C-alpha cells in the first residue's frame, strides 16, 4: 500500500511548547535509567503498561497481569460466575495484547518488514528539525494514509533509540493522542501527541521510583542476617529480574538449587517475595510488587488427599438432622351428633311421590281416571312414618315393569 509522504508545514507555537515539555520529560527519564540496576525490571513493567494503554485506545480493555501470565505460559484465573461470552472477551483481549507485545519485542518476518517500512516512512520527515516533531508528523501522515497502528508504534520505539533520545527501548508511543475526542487536525493533534509522550515519560519515572522503593524495603527486611547469607543477593536479583526460578537463581549466584529453594521459601514466608505459579515444580518467584500476577494465575488442579485416581471425591459425612421438638398431645375432639330426621322424612316423601306417579301413569295407559291429590312432606301437617314406606331403588323400577298393568289381575 503506497503511503502519502507529503510533509506538513512547520510546527506552530503550541507544538513548540509541547515539544519542550516532551523533550524535558524524556531527558529526565533517560537520565534516571542510565546505568540503573533495575533497568530489566523497569522495561518489563513499562511494556505491560504500554500494551494496556495501546489496547485501551484500540477498543480492548485488558488486565496487564493477564498479559504477564500469558507471556509466562500460565493459565488465567477465571471467576466461576462469568458467562461464556465474558470468558471469550477476556481471552480475546489477552490474544490482542499478546500480539501488541510481540510487535514491540519479537516481531516475526512479516511484521519486521512492516516495521522497517514504517521506519523508512519516519525518515521522510527529518526536515521538521527535531526527532520528536518528525515522529509526530510522520505518525499522523501514516495513519492518515490508512496505515495500521502496530508497525508505526514499533517504529517509534526504534526511532527514539536511533536518535539517542533514550538509551533503552522504552515503549513511548503516545496512545492518549489517539482517543476519539482528540481532534485530527495536524495543528491540534501534534501538540496532543507530544503532550502524551511527556505524560508517558513522567509515568515511567514514577514506575522506576516505585520499583526502587520496593527494592529498598525488601533489602531492609533481610538486613541483619549473618555475613555469609545470600538473602540480600537474592533480593537484588529478584529486584532486577521480574520473575526468577530457583534453578536460574542458583546458577546466577553459584549455589545449590536446594539452598535457593530454601531461601526463596523463607522470603515468601517473610512477605518479601511471592510465588506466582501456585505449583510444586518450575515455580516462579518475584518481589511483592508481582503479587497481582499471582492473583491472576489459576492454581493447577491437584488431587484431594486420600482420593485415588479416577475415584469419586471423598465427601465429609453429613451431620444427622436433629429430631424435631415434641409437641404436646392434642385433645380429642368430641364427635358431634347430627340430626337426620328431616332428611329421612324428605326421602320417604320422595319415595311416596314416585309410587303415586307410577300408579297414575299406569292408570292413564289403561284408560282409567287418574287420582288427584297432593302429598306434602308432612302429610297435611303430619309427618309420614318412614317405617311404613318401603325404600325404592333401581331394582324396584325394573320389577314394576314385569307386573301386569291392572293390580286386580295380579
């Protein structure tokens, strides 16, 4: 893809003020890093923070300690309540951060070609007067022409070292200037980019001061030991190296691996160091500043004590459920006597009405005059005697169909 290499006009007054601020901040950072024993630890932490900032303006929110865990090949600790889509978002952000880190530290063949092309692009802006202005206008032109961000960021890191602004490849890329609320006009964006570089350099000095403070605190904790103790030397190595194993520590100090493990365990017990892998072999240690990495790493699965391979877990015996409290016995409810006399009289009346209706129907069928009369439930004020009225059921109706129509003929 051909890029437009048109050189913008000269810098404005705002750009000159921002240029002075950025140059002073970068010079102070380079002076603080010159010959400092914590340069490797600073570069490790600065790259993590730079990747976090770059991913944030690119639309990916990441945890820098997740990136540190991925760099060391450790598994991430996940909250069991997270949904599947949330877990996928965390892994996607981790892969994106890992790719950004690779662009700056160990690019592959194709990525190296893109970075060199971006470096050549920056050299076309050398007439801006200073490397900082050349980087600002060059990055603006690169992005304006449709170039992607990772190559130009890696080229900026090499640009500072080539022009001796920094003796160390500190990842100063000004990601804050790529926020959506920043104007894209060159006269506004260039000062914003230089101001972002100044803020990054100031944060780098603060990070170096924090690392020094943690180093001095660890040294004061192990002070007062015997003269032949390697505890102070172990603290110095851990302060300069972000993560160290017992094997590498023993090789660096010329001691036995068992003694190195014993010293590291003592420092962990004294809260000077932390073990971030949570495993029994190939353990990695760091000073207390690396504690967030230990929290981001998932411990390995370990079999339960007393549980054989492939066997179900041994669950603790369940506690017996206490018997419920006995209640006082309830008093017996006396059975109430119900009066069914009215119901019996009505049933007898119903049976009498049915018999009378049946006789009248039979008489009408043979041409005999029907008898009229009313029978009340109480028989003209007198209750019918239930004992004198036979009960009528379904079988009585069937038996009546077999009798002759005239009762005298029966």
